C-alpha cells in the first residue's frame, strides 16, 4: 500500500517552472473527473515531464520525485483492483500503479486488497456459493464472509467486481459488474502491452497480503510471485516494479528470490507486524522507525511505506500536528519513503483540511498534499492520482 522513490531530484527530471510540465498536468486535469480517455492526442503524460524517465532502465531512482502511486488503481473513480481502475490510473499519468495479491484455492495470485471478497465482488448474489460463507480469523481479526482461498480461479472468474465503499463513493457503483477479478498474470500482460504501446515500462507496486496466514495454509505467496516476475522479466534490480509487504519476513524471503526493489510497509506506531506476533518478536512499528530499526530494514529493503500519521501525527482534534523525524531518519539509513494514503473526501482528510459538513464531499486535498510533500517524502499513495499529480506540480513549481 505504499511505495518509494529517491529522496533527491534526479538529473533527468524536468526543471520546475517549464511550460511542458504545466501542459502535462493540465492533461491530467482534463481526465480528473474519472473519464477514461485512452491515448488522448496532444496531452503530455506525467512520464513526458521528465524526459520519459519512468524507470525500468536506471531503476526506481529514475522515477519522478515526489512519485505519485495510484492506490489500488484509481480507486477514487473506479472499483478498486480492476483492469478499469489500473487503466484509468495509467491514462491519468500515475507514475506507479499498485496491486495487492492474494491466492485462490488452486494457487493462482489474484488482485484483491483482502482475501475477504464480500465487499468487493458480487459473491453474495451467487446462490451456488452461499455455503462458502464462513467465519475466519485473519491476522487475529475475526471476519465473516467469502474468501479467495476457498475458490478456484475458474470459480472466482464467475464473479464481478463492485465498489467497496458505495456509501462514500456512490458514483463508483455505476461500474459495478463491469470487470472481473484480475489475476496478477493478467495485470503483468496488460502492463507489458501498455508499455510497448507507450514506449516505456509501466511501473507496478505489488503487495503480498497476509503472507504468514497463507503460508500456514500451504499457499505461500512469495514463490509464485517470484516465478511470475521472472517469467515477465520483472525480477531484476532495475525492473519496473516494487514489492511490498506489512510483514518484514515476506520482504526478506523475496530478497532471496528476486532482486526487484522492496519496501516494508508500516502501520500505526503501537502495532506489530503479524509475522512478529506469530514469531514472538516483541518489536512494534515504533521500534522499527527508530534509527536502529530503519538500519535493520535497510539491510534487505530499499524503502518504507509508512502510514501518513507516522510522518505527521494528528492532534486530538484530528488536525495535523508537528512532523516527526521519520523522513530525515529514513533518508539517513538510505531508505526512500512513500507513505499512504491520500484521498479527496472529507472523511479521510485531517480535520483542518475538511470543507463543509458532508463527509463524502471533497475537502482541501491540495492543502493536505502540500503539507505532506513539504516533509520531504519521496512520493505518496493516492486514490485520486489526477489530484495528486496537480498537487505535485504545484509543489515542484512553487
């Protein structure tokens, strides 16, 4: 859910204030309402603002800084983790597009934020799968619903994706049923095709979800992921994808299998990665973001993806407080930071950037982006990558 980037501007970047960069972001604004416009003539994409430096040759240090990562695709405008959501993110000019992977019963990796597919598919409307509804404990949390590991890929492909939070994003329900649940291999093929069309690699950010849980079920994620990456030439040091996980041991395992850049995701300060819980490791995220913890992670990862509250904590009233030293400390350890997640709606914004009383209305997202960019982060995950690109342009040219 997070990603990263070089902490300094690279030599291939477009310099602030150029008209070419401005045109690129105006192009993103044209797409801002979520309209799917593929290959719009005359609109410069974000990669063109930086001489085409979308990485994949020099690696992640060639990506624009700050990097805009499309969180689950354009999940602010389309049902998350669908090819439609990924395509719109690419058309808007996102620098990197995120995938979360979970397994099917027969070992295929599919793109879902969670293995619980109750809220993101129409499975509840399929009477033939009514008996599959069950209650499970996933990373210590009791969940009741339907789970990918109880379906073969063929069965899962009979389902259709839908909007996860329809109460907040009612407009996204227009696209309910339009796309199925994609396999990671389908996404890799799509990225290769789109990369050939555009003449540059399409950057991905692939997260292993609940890896310890699935390994206990005999459905380990890292080995099939590494196999797919090798098959599509995305396993190398300079490959156009990041690998990420909330479990450090998953990143350590991947480091032994492939050379692609890796990121440790970090939740709230008082939380513990689930693999730590299982192994009896007493360390919390608060320990990992200390200099010693950051140095430890830098031994097998290139970046961290902290929750935004680890960068700027909130005050008791929900407004932004004083930035921590995490950015400085992580950079000192040689790690890049792409925190998560910015969303445009009031309900997700710090209270001092909300507008009006409607929780689902857009607030001052640009103001919030500016506050986060000013901390020196190397990039940011966003559900609304068109807004993020405009905010980035304001920051770079400001």
